[in-house]
């Protein structure tokens, strides 16, 4: 958890988030169930054509996911809509708030794939 707090402070120092956003994120990290012990995470995996190993394998503490969700949902929705996919952002929001394991996005496109889930 200390590493997450340091990252938050780095984002603040770089001007990528406001002091109010940093405070909200630090409070969420402190209040997160299982904080510092693994806890519940949002996982994003991106696979390239024919490669069984992910090109990107991102594990984000759920406290971060709750904070970043509004930013991610807007970007992800637009990108997927451009490819003809519909993203149920309400499902993502509900799953993040409930902090229960669930698959959120599983997109396969010509050998490439993206998986987003809570574990």
C-alpha cells in the first residue's frame, strides 16, 4: 500500500491529479478492504495475435479502480464504440462498487483480445 501512496503523491507532484483527487485516493487506499494484503483488484490483459502471453497484464488495486473509473469508462467506451462494441459502464461501476469477482469486458478482434475483470 505504501507504494500506491507514493504513486499518488508522484501523480500530484507531476500535476496529473489535483490535491483534492490525491486526498480522495489516499483515503480510499486507507479504507480499502484488504489494503496492503493483496485485496481485490481490477485486472486488464491485452493479447496480440496468436500470442498466448499477454502484451499487457495490469493489476490495479480496487481502490485505484474506483477512483479512476470515470476517466477510464469514457475513454474505453469511445474506443470500443469506434470498433462497433458496446460497453455497459453501469455493469463496471456496479461490479467495482460491490468488489466481487466478475468478468467485465472480453473482446476478441481478429486474433487480438482484451480482458477486463475483477479478481
